[in-house]
C-alpha cells in the first residue's frame, strides 16, 4: 500500500474536518485589536468593553480617547450578563447576552437626565419595548402610535431600578423576529444576572452616561 498516498488522504480529511468546525472562536477579536481598530476611527471617542468572566459575571471597562488619540481607562467595574452567559446566536428568551460589537440607539431612563451625552428620553408609563411584528425591538410611544399593549409588552417605567438609567443597543437592528429584542446596558437589579442585557450599578451607569457619546462602541466578548 502506498504510504504517501494514505498520508495525503489523511491530511486532506483532517483539513476538511478543521474547516467544518464552528468559527466562533476565530471571530472573537482581541481587546487590543479593538482598541487599535477604534483608535483609527475619528468618530469613536469612547469604547466600553464587557469582558465575560464566566457564569453571568463580567468586568466592564470604559476607555476614552485623549486629544492625542491615546486610550485612557476612565472606569472599571463589575457587571452582569445573561443568566446563561453569552451567545453568538441569540434567540428570544434564551437567557443569553448577545456577543458582538454594538453601537447605541438612544439613552432612556425613569430618572431625570443625568447630563447624558447620548440623546436621553425620560420614561413614563407611555413607553414600552415592542415585541409584536410591527414594533419589534423598538422603543414605542403609545401616545404617538395609538398601539394597544398586550401582555408581551415590556414597559420601561415598570422596571425599576434596572431602567432608572439605560442605553439601548443596536443589536438586531434589522428587527428579525425571534432573534432577540430590547438589549440594554442598564442598572443592576436584585439578581446577579440579567435576562440578556448588561447591568452595572446605578452609580456606574449614571457615570457611563456622563462619559460616552452616541458614537460609543459596546463590545461584548469573553475575557
């Protein structure tokens, strides 16, 4: 039997198996590469790193860019992610926080504007996060739309302290039904996990709003 031929077949098979493996790990950028990437972007002056450390625990680091385009660590604190950790293929209700590099849509909160650099809406009982097909993954005003809420509506005003201050991420901006909706960076609640958002203490959430602008990037990956 031709040994070289068998060796060639084995190596070819091994390569095919390797190529068939999930590519999730290779798609996770290093934290330094993210700083380099946004260091070259003149619009991005702040980045938030949510570094998942296991379970529902995370370290949250906020970097700001100086006039000389050098990064400085402005805030570091403990945070929480979904009860079931992170996922690169999130689905509605799976208890995971989406993994990725996200922008923001707006800031919102039950409490008055804490001098947020991101456009800020004070929530009242009129606002909710839509879950129906028309309003999926959007913050909706009942007064403006005339929409009648059912039991699937997530009312911002009724969720305190989590939504005392919050930033709405642009996860699933295509609004694909079932992929997931209402992903926020918000204040921590009574549990040491979230339903899929990222949570920090209210004091730190308030500080974040005062430091970041609408071009901030929020990067959520394993540490």
